C-alpha cells in the first residue's frame, strides 16, 4: 500500500492558463486517432509539415532496378537524410538497419511483373506483418481508368479498413498507364477518389498545368511522385514547383538513387522541401556537395 503520509496536496493548478488544444499540423488529419497521427508525424516533419520520402520499392514488379542492385551499398547510406522510406517488407527485413527511426511505408500491393498487366494487383501484405514491422503506413497502387480499376480500388479500401483498426496510415499511389492522359483533370479525379474512399495520403505525379487544382481538391496530403530520371536541375525544379503548388512533400526514387551523387541530390531536394530554397540555390548546393564528395 502506498505511503500516504508524505503525499502533499497539489498546488500548481495554473488556474489562469487554459489547457491548450492544438490542431494537428497535417492537412485533413485533425480528427484521426492519436496513434495514427503519431505515425504520420514519423513520415512528415512536424516543423515543416512536409516529407522527403525515398522510394525504393521498384523491385516488387521490375526486379533489380538500376541503382537498387545493392540496397545495402547504395541506399542504406542515404537513410539518415530521409524523412521516411517507401519499400517492401523483404528489403526492410533483409537490408535496412533496425536502428532506422524514421517513418516506414510498406508496399502492400503486388502480383504482376512488368511482363504482365500491372493493374491486376492483389493485396500482398498482411496487416499483422505491418504491425510487426512497426510500419507507419502501407502503400497500395490504384489504377483509376485501368483495366482492373475496381479491383485496385477495392484493394485500397480493404487496406484502409484493416489499417484504421490499428492506427496505421494508408498511402494510395495513383498509377498512370500508357493509355491514360497525365493531366490535372485526370490526376484530380484519381486523387479525389482515393481520398473519398479513405486514403490518408495520396501520391501522384506533377503536371505543370493545373497542379494546384489537384492538391486543392484533395482533402488529404498529396505527395509528389518522382517518376522517371530527369537531369538534376529539372528534378529539383519539379520538386520546387510541386511544393509551391500545394504538395506536402515528395516521394522520389530514381531521381535520387540514379543521380550522379545521390547524397548530394537528396540534400538538395531537402533544401527545397523543408527550407524553401529556390531551384538555383538547391542546384548550387548539389554541385558543391557533389564536388566535395568526389
């Protein structure tokens, strides 16, 4: 039994200071549960409200992609500069040091390879395994307008239901096939559908015309997909324009790990996303860092 003789009556009630109730920093996330918001805070920097996510999940459908042949050599040294990693559970378990403390976004859909129809995906991750791996979010491909559109949307909604039970976020990736027009009208449609059906984050491509309407019409955070490899200055400009157009961060892969100097590139992108550097300032930083690490 506790010794009550030494217990003193509380005095510091601060009656003149009302308890503060702050709004959560991330768009559309204020009503989420504490655990889910805590996990989102591991993906998005609470100070800037943005993320630099490093996407290295390409191997789940196209095998050993250039730059990802040896994740232990090419990617692990970059992890200190990431806000979060988007990857498969196989690479996470086999290669990423468990001391990694940032957000983990697990690829949760898969099935067909680049040799087949990519939209014919299934859920490829059990929610209990996501919990075991301490995932902050799971990622699922959504093929709006694709041959298996309804199936991919159903994959997403099933994951949303499973993840909501345990406070894990769902990131919907809007896939763009060769036959689909990549413009603001299509991306607005795809992003809005994903958000309406429960996705907590949407990843989509940047388009020069009307990107701000894509982010404005999506009630949850939009993260820009890096897409194909571009010259470094062009990739930095794209990141800058996406942030200026309302994106809450970038999820870049090839434009970082296929860069001539990946470490210099991810630091340059971070300067745009978190510090508001101009493309020219960030590119000059890239060149300086590249020259210093030859």
